[in-house]
């Protein structure tokens, strides 16, 4: 497994729609593993494949809850409810946070690294991370949907970045 370089804004790849994964190959599985290693190395909560320069519909998330590490292929939100409003950051946009309105709870369907269907319902930070990472797959950054964007001090970037 390897640590990949995280693409930074304004790289064009961050603004493009990722392609659906039609076949799960060893390369796809290795990419998921590398993405997880990269996310942990950067002290992030989530990472989408476009953030490592690859336009495939892959995400990894670890919100520090009972779900643990989630590796998901072709994720899609199939249900949502409630509302939360709060700060978000992004590994691809260091030094910037934004106040973003998200669903409080989402149910996401996708495939695990073996191709088995995976359905996960999450609230709070996990819900926010799912929405943030799926936005990345559609070329949307949190700064595109934030109600307010602001700079943060380097020591405030902590592990809540997606």
C-alpha cells in the first residue's frame, strides 16, 4: 500500500464528474487501500478518488465511529432526512473551512471492495462525510455549497477534514 499525492484546488480533476466502476479489479482494490492509507496519513475523515487524481466513483471514510473504515465503490445516497449545519474542511483545500448545510442522516448504497452490496445509514459526522465525498465524485467542492467560507489557522485543520 502507498500514500498518494492529494490533488489541491484549483486542479481541474476536482471539478469533473467521476466515472462509474464497472469491474472490480485488483487495481481498484489497491486504489481503495492506497486511498485509506493516504486519508489516515493526512489525518482526514474521508477521501474520494478524484482527490488522488483518479476519476472513478470510489470513496473511503472513517468518521471514528462504530462503522470504522468504509471503502465504497459507486456510492449513492438512497435516503436522507433532517438537517445539520456546521463547518467543513477538505484535504484538497487546506487552510479553508466553510459552513455547510447537509442532511443529518443519509443512507448510502454501493459496493464493498469484493463487489457485495453495502448499505450504510449514518448520522452526524458520518452523514456529512458521505455527502462531502459523494459531492467530490460529482465535481462539487464544499466551497461550492458553503454558506460562508473562511480561512483557518494551520493548527485548526485537525482530523475533521474530508
